[in-house]
C-alpha cells in the first residue's frame, strides 16, 4: 500500500526522561528533584503496514514498520547492573523493544532540538500530579519550508518494583514520596492544524490513562497509524472530519491553492493588545525588526506569533522564525539578522539587559518596548491605513459568550464544539478581511510603478507619491525581504487575495479613467483644493505615478462615452466596517471519514480505504452537477484514496474528472507520481482512453514547462530597482531604459525620442544626457504638482483637468501672467490677484504661429494664436520659450482634432505625452538644435500636415468611442474575439489573455489568462459561465462571478474553433463545439459531459450554428447542413466564381426567421445569400465596395454587419447591410488593420476589433 501523499501525520514522537534516570531518582536518598535531560523515547512514522505484512498475525507488536531508517540516537545500553536485572525484570520486559532496537526517524525529519522544545522550561520530576499542558512548535528548514508540531505534556506515576525492596523474606516500602514524571507526545505535521491536533492528543490521553503501562507504546503507535490514514482536504469549501472517541475532529481546508491552512483562533492578538499596540507590532514585522515575544504561557507564544504572520498575508515572513526558544537556546537572540522568536517571561529582564536592538513584545501585559528604550521609535504604519483598520476592528465581536448568550444549554459536547467552530470560522473570516484591507491600504498602488517587461520597480517614484509623514516607514519597508517577495508576486501577476481586494476597492471614478482615460495625474480640482498629499490619501489613492506620459483626459459624459445601463452595480463602494463584516459566508460542507479500523493490519486498512472511496462515490452521486466546485473536491479525495489503495487507474479517472471540473486544485505533482508508478498493463489501459492519455501528456508537458521555468528561476524571480544608465545606449538599450523608467512604454514614441536626443551625434544617447533629460522630466512633473489654483480659477475648468505646463510670467495681449496648458485648453493665469482668462480650447484653434513684437529697438519673439469665432488674436511675448510653446500647442491641437474625429481619446493622450517630451528634450539639449530635435516628436502635427486625417461623415456619425486594450503594452495586440454578456464586454487579445470591460463606462474591470494559446471563440452559456475555445484544443470555462477559470473541457484533439448553444428535444440546454479537424461535440451543459460526437470531412472547420434541430457547420471549403445525430444532410461548396486555390469561406451567418444563410470569404469582397431550402447556389450577391476580404458577420435588428479589409488602403472596414433589401447601408472606416471580430451589445451598439497593427475596439451606434 502506498503512503498517503497528502496525509495529516509526518511523525509522532514521545519524549521524556530515560528509564535509567527515573530509576536513579527513585532510588536516591536525596529529596532534591533535579532537572533531567529529555530524550526521544519513541518515533512512529508511516508507513505502518504493507501488503507483505502477514495478515494472519495478531494485531500487535508484530506489525512494526517494515522500513528501516537511519538511527537517531545511539543504542540504549544493553547492560544492566546485576541488581537492576534481579529487581527490574518486569520493567525490562515492558521496555524490551526500546532496549533492543535503535530509535529511528523518517527521512528529512531532524529531531536534534525536539527534546528541548518539548520541554522548553526543562523536564522536572514532581511529587504531585500536574495538569496536562499543550504548546505548539514551528520548525523551519534551510529552504524556508515549515513543519508544525503540537505537544502535550502529561504526568504519570514513576512505578518500579524497586520501590518495594525484599530483605530477609520481608517486603518493606521506601519512605520516599510517590513521584510523577512528565512525558511529551509531539505530533509533527506539514500543515498547521493546531486545534485539530490538540483535539487528537486530548483523545489520546483519554486512552493512555486507562491503558496498562506495558501497552503504552502500542497505544501511541495505533494512534499514530490512525492519523496517518487521514487525508487532508483539498483547497475550497470542503472540510474533513473523523472520530477519535470521544471527540469528532475537523480539519478545515485552505481557502485556495495559495492560501495557508488556518486552524487557529485568529482573535487572540486582539485580546492581548490594544489596536494601537497591535499596529505597532505589525509595523515592526513589516520593517523586519528583531522581535522577541515573551509570555508565561508557551502555547500563547506560538498562537499569537502565527496569528500576526497570518495578518500580513499574502506577504510572507522571510526571516528566521522560532516562536518558542527553550532555556538552552537563548543564544539564538544574538543573531545579527532580523528574526521573530519567543521566550518565557522569566527571561525578560535578562534578554533586555544583555541584547541590543531588540523589539520586546510582552504578550501577557500587551506592551511593546525596545531593549534600549521603553518606547518604540520606529515609524508607524501610515495614518490613513491605521485609522481605517481601527475603525473596522472596533466592530469585531470577540467574545463567544456574548454572541451565543441567546442559545440554550446543550448536552452534546460535539454539538457545542461545532457551534464554537462555526463562530470562530466567521470571526476568523472577518479578521482576515480587516487585516487584508490594512495590507492593501498600505501597499495599494505598487502595481503602478512596476515594469513587467523588464521586471523593474521604480521605488523613487513610488516614494514620491506617499504622504511626507509616511516616507520613513516606506523607505524601511522597501528594503525588506518581505516586500521584495511581495513585489516578485506582483511582477508575476499573481492572482492572490491582495490583487482581488485591491481591485474591489478601486474607486469607481478612478476605474472609469483606467483604460479610456489614463490615471497618471490627479485632477487640478483635487490638487488645488487639498494639495497632492490629499490626493494620495487613503480614500483616493489608486494610481499616483507622477509620470505624465499617459495623463488624465476625462471627456464630458455626452461627448464620446457610449454607455449601456444594466442591473449590475456600477461601482464597488469603499468597504465600511459594516459592509466588510457582513460579507456573505461561503457554505461549508464536511465529509466525514469512516470509523477507523484496527490500523496495523493491512487488510483492515485496505477495507477502510475501500469504504472511504464508496462513501465519496455516494457523495458524488448525491451532488447536483451545478455544484461543480464541491464535485471537484470529492473527486480529489477519491483520487487520493484510490492512489493510496493502489487503484491507480481509478485514481487517474478521478483526477481527470477533477481536471475538467476545477483545474485550480489539480495536484499535478501527485498525478505525475501516480503515472510514474503505474505498471505497464495499467498504463496501456489508460492509453486506450483518449481523455486519460491526453491528461498524462498534459501533466508531463506541464512538468517540463515547470522545470524549464525553474531553471530560469533566478532570472525570472529577480526584481530590479530602476537605475540611470552608466554607458552610452544604442536604440535597443535606450528603449529598455525608457520603459524601465516609466516615462513611456510605446515603442513608436521611444523611437522618436531616440531620434530627438541623438541629433548631431552618432546614433546613441550618452548617460549624462539621459540623466539630465530624466531629471528635467521629473522636475517638470513636480513643478506642475505644486501649482495650486484658487477657487475663482477652478470654477472655469473641468474637475478632471490638470495643469501640465506653466510658462514663466510673460506679457500678453490680454495682460501679464503665466500661460497654463491642460489636456483641454490654454488659459492665462494673471499676475497679482490670480485670475482666469481663457486663451483657447484646442479644438477651437484656427492658427498658431511664431511672430515678433517690437520692444524699443528690438523685436521680441512672440506666439500668435487665432481662435475660431474671435476677431482678436491672442499674442504672448514668450521670448526664448516661443518656439517650444509653438511646437507643443500645435501638437496638442492636432491630437485634439484627430481624437475628436476618431472618437479615440488615446490620440489626445499621446499628443500630450509628445508635448511634454518636447519640453524635456529642449531643456536637456540647451543648444541651437534643441527645437529641431524636439520637432521630431511632433507626431500628430506632422500627420495633420502630411496626410489628410478627415474621417468620413458616415463614420463620424456612427462611431461613438474607442477602447485600447493594449494601452499598457509596448506594442498593440490583435483583438481575436469579442463577446458581450449583460453589463460586460469580454475581449481576447492573444496568448490566452482575456480582458473584461464594464459596459457602463467601457473601463477595464478584470484580466485573466486561460492557457497560453490564442482563443478562437467565446460563448456565454448561462448567467455564470463563459466558454472559450482555444488553439491548444481546450475549452476553458470562466465563472462570471469569481472571474476564475477552474474548469476545462479537454476532449477535443485540435484547435477549438466554434461554439454554439441550443436546447435538445427534451428542452435541456446543450452546447456544441467544433475543432479544426472536423470534430463536433455535443455537451450536456449541466454535467459537462459529452453526449455524442461526430466528425465531418472538411478543410478546417471554422464554426457551428444551430437552428430548428439542424446544425450548419462552416469550413474553409464548404458549409454543411448536418442532422443532430451527425449525419450529413447537405453540403454547400464555394460559388463558381470563388473557386480557386486561395478562395475560402471565412464566416457564415444564419437568419432562421428569413430562412437564409449568409456567407463571406476571406479572399472576396462579396456577400452571398443562400436560401436554406435551396442551397444549390446563392440567390443574392452583395458586392462590397473597395473590399478584398471579409472575416466576420453578425445580425443586429434588421441589419447584417460585416467586418473586412479595404482593397486600396488595407485598412479595416465595417459594412452595414440591409437584411431585407440586400443593400449596403453604410461603409465605416474605423480601423487601420483588418476587422477580425464583431459583437452586439443589446442591439444598441456594435463593437468591432482589429488585427495587431491597430489592436483597438471601436464602438458603433446602431440605428
């Protein structure tokens, strides 16, 4: 029988004083009872039984471990004194096994320090019985992996026959009082099941008190064997319980794969410390100080330390961690590194006096002080985050009796314990919510200062966005290992509790600007009224990078934003204490294991696992298909049990079902071990089942990929801090440096910047020039942040506007003052009493040119601006700044015009970036060629002059808005698939990346990855499921509620190209999927099982459509009408004039109410309309003007929209056809690359997505 791969027990160790030493004390005439040295007396570890064990033997000592391990301690003395032999025969018989055998330990378990830790205060024999006491241990290996121990100390009488000495045939008793010796039983587990293992030890003590002395070892061995048979629950909402009379023990599961096990009372620190003191301790942990906890209770030390570390999740403590130091280990406190350790309170004065630079935490008194002072001088947690934490913590109900005082008395102990567990679970969840919010409030916005491509964190810019009073705290935290590990997870885009809560807590107004309007700067209304620090306050903090490369560009609601109202909430409000504490609790199920058999006999254990598998089978049968998460966890447990029972084939089938249902908890390492251990016969049997063969190959492929990524782990895991260059940079190095700096990501802009900075030199940029450029860029940002406008000025500008450039004080035709440039307008900030005089909004400009104004005998350069609708022009004597302002204003003007024409705010954002880069280039070059160099960045002004950018009137009237999914990327990506579900737009942009936009604001709300291959199709199956067909032949299923993909359908053998939904003859919902090689599968949506499948002979099957019990399957060479059973009814081929080597169908559209089928080809600009009752030839052909190919079609109202590519310009086009008159109604020009995806949003809007040279989504109004 295989050892349980994921079991509760690692080892059970008995520690105490040796028999010899106890005998010596018993026989000693002294009344002093010295401290004894603790020794390991017994070690019990799996496996306890094997198939080779003779089952006919009685259950007893004969069933010893068959696996020998290395000796832990030297052999016990075999020689006894003659007196001991004559007087201690019974004791010798009782200890026979321990005398004659080595005590062994399992591999990878180091027990050197365990005796001290089991008796941290020393082992003391007493003259009276003492209460049992429990404490908890944590062991950390060289790689940082932790193992956990739960220890019970209990006392039993020291009984030797030597107490009655026989002399002269008379027995007389020693006058020495009866002695009690402490023994410790320690259960070691890989997981911190502190409460559960304490319950187990409590049950063991009940058995030991009634057991005979000679049965002591066997009782513990049987107890250990039982625990070794307990499987751990998989992550999720399924717990496991088992009976160890008299208690029912429950093992809670982890919340998800990356979350820790929590089997601890998380509110203990709230009972020990005030909220202020608790925040002090957490601040010390975040700053990685040398902390020592003190308490008179050993158990309290570990429980409080563990709770505090859980409060910091998902940040993980990286330093040495020893929550209990025995009295002989105090020298550990001299370690020079940061650490977290625990000592008995009796050592407080000694430690404080002899050790420097320690933070001393008195858990009993709830105080914190330093070893050099009674106060803590370390920076505190940021004020806003701390205040939010304390207000939330005030709402916690920490006292069980107050919560349950309305309940009556229960006579069932297990029922009472269950009530308490449920209460504790709810409280733990609330505490986790509060502490996670604290961590998010402290580190929110870190993501904005990361460059994922080059794995760089711009710490300098991050610090500049923090409150001045919090700067010192962040400076210390940013240097810690704990923060470095946190950054590494952010760079790896880890989807953990932090990222999920940060997303939920985003303020709606800021999210609204996230992708349509980039949130690089706070609006002037906020800066001017409250200063920049207020903007970065707790309530408003989201993205505070000072870089102006992609600034705020809020448009009025009625200007460009097309919105869709729906029933979903438009925003997630900031969590208040009440909302946070009343978050809905997930329903928890408990699977109860069968009663334990005699645990040391193979056939009994085998039957036990068979019973467990049968119980799980019943649970699977009784679980409805829509509870897929629960089904997955039952399959996990049954697969685990079958694996242990050597039923490998059955186990593999369970893991296959698990993989389909919830891949997040798929145990790939366990399945690899399972596959490697399969005999040849079973392996061949598995290969005969396609889904199992596919699972095996997938596991091996994932393992190879993981191994390859592990080999590159050092490089991929590193997080770099941005540093200025130290040598000359060619173009490639320059691009990388600029992207790392956070100035701008777009490669085209960086290329133009390189041309500007390398003017007059070889094609390279020197380190000194870049340093000056970078410094000016940052200084200009800082100066703009310091601009505070009075209320009289603010009332004239939009609330979202920000001043990006301010001139020096100059004379103008309308008075003296400073010219201010925002993303919308130019205005004059008059000197003296600040006033507002509008110069122009960019869209109203008519002419901008450089002139000269007379001054005495000189002529001073000035800038002349003519505004549409005004007779008088505006003139400003900008002197040496004239040429620069001329360039910047013209670029802003051109950007505004192009943005308005294309309904795409990204053009305006880019124009502002260009203008600010011009400013930095001129400031850094300081030469006669500076203006010429800066003009290379006048991208939109050049386009306006060279290429007419006028958008056709029809396009301008129909186009409402544009979204750029590639905004944060260095280059655009193709939009492969679009799907609209109520309130949400789903966008696939290559490599398995899926972006979800809120349809009320077209702002990004979620991003997830499904595999690594391109997606070909998406389908909303019901209110909670979106199916996605991928090039890797998998159908991924994403939950619309959790936005997590944890189910996969892997039956296809080639790229999944099409999905459709229908109902069968029993009115049950079914889904159809097709793959490129011609396979069509019919799925039961509720069970995710294939009901039937068939294969069509064709050249790359592209899509499947359903209507009136018939399927229409479109391939490149034919459109086939197929019965539901898979038999071919009719086959339509390409029209005669389209037949050729390159002509292929690309899309088909069914109009069942008109009994029509529309088709287009990838190499033709013609739409063919077929009658479904006569498919011999198309009865209508609609020629699309200037079109060389069509790729997608949808029906909206009585229109058919077709996406294609133009003949002359090779730009993307959308054609709108009248479905009744077969005429082209409109020809829309909205993309610079071919249109590959279309979808309709409630028949009010149509969205089109283009290939990678464009990469944008256009939103069109439906008339």
